[in-house]
C-alpha cells in the first residue's frame, strides 16, 4: 500500500477543447522509477490532457513551473476518459455519475454540471457508449472523448 510520500503532483500544460484555452491541470501520480522520471497517473484528468489514470508518464522538474512537469506518455494503460456536461438543470449530477459507476466506470466531478468518467481497459465500451448516446438523445447530457484508448475505439 502506498503512503503519502509515494505520491507526487505533476503539472500538465495543454490546450483544452472543453475550455477552449491553454490550461494547466495538476494530477497525482505514484513513483515508478524516479531516476528515469517515470510516474503512474493516479487520478482522472478533468479537461483533456492526453493521459488516463494508470498511464506511465515521463516528467521532469521544470524550473519555470517550479514543479514536476509532464513531457510525454511512456506506456498507455488502455483506460479511456470521457468528459460529460449536464445539459438539463433538473438532472442531479450524482445520479448520472451513479449510472456510469453501475457500469464499472468511476468518475470525478467539478461543480454541479461537469464530470470526467474513466473507462477501465477491461470494460467493453459499447454499453457505456450506448448509455452516453441515450442520455445525449434525451438532451440530458453532452459528452466528449478526449482520451479514447485503442481498445475502446470501434
């Protein structure tokens, strides 16, 4: 079991299609090989950096940023990230999140209208995609697929 000392914050700087601007996001990671600069992402990205949880990334300490900063992905986990925004003010965010949790997909939320879902590599994306499309067709949500692994593309 990892201790608090095994976790580090990594800075990601990228263009977010969701926010339509340059974005900075920090994520927790665990040390894989500190000498090589390899870390494993330990949370679900919110706004669309090109990573998913459990990806192994290469980071370097950036003097300008004054922290460990993402440089490239070394190994993809096969997990995917889906961004969901609620379009109907009557819909409660946690009820929608629970729908996807019931399909095996954890999520993290920001506010009352937006959350990011992780699709584990072990899951078939078709039933999850069908649920996303159903909720979209009902005008309850809209969604984007900023980090869709090869396993989940069809």
